[in-house]
């Protein structure tokens, strides 16, 4: 099992997250890169994504920081 987390931090420092589980690493990577494609051009000050395994070990992580 693989977990994909999307994190968004707004200009006030409030953090929101969306967490979704996938049965295969390929499905997890598909979602991860979909998030990052949006995050690259996002107006959200900090927009990030991570993939974890079901033991909580990080497989991938990337964040984009945008000027407000």
C-alpha cells in the first residue's frame, strides 16, 4: 500500500492536506505527478506532494514555493 499526501500552505500559514492510498506504486506515482503538475504553476504559496509506504517511510517528496 502507498499513500500520497498533497499539502498546501496558504499565505496565513494555514496548512491543508489530502491523503489518498493506492495499492500499487505506479498508481501512487501517477497521482503524485498529477499533483506536482498543478503545484508547479499554483498560486498557493507552498504546494507539495509526498509518497509514503504503509510503514510511513518516505519514497518521494517535492515542494514548490511561490511568492505571494
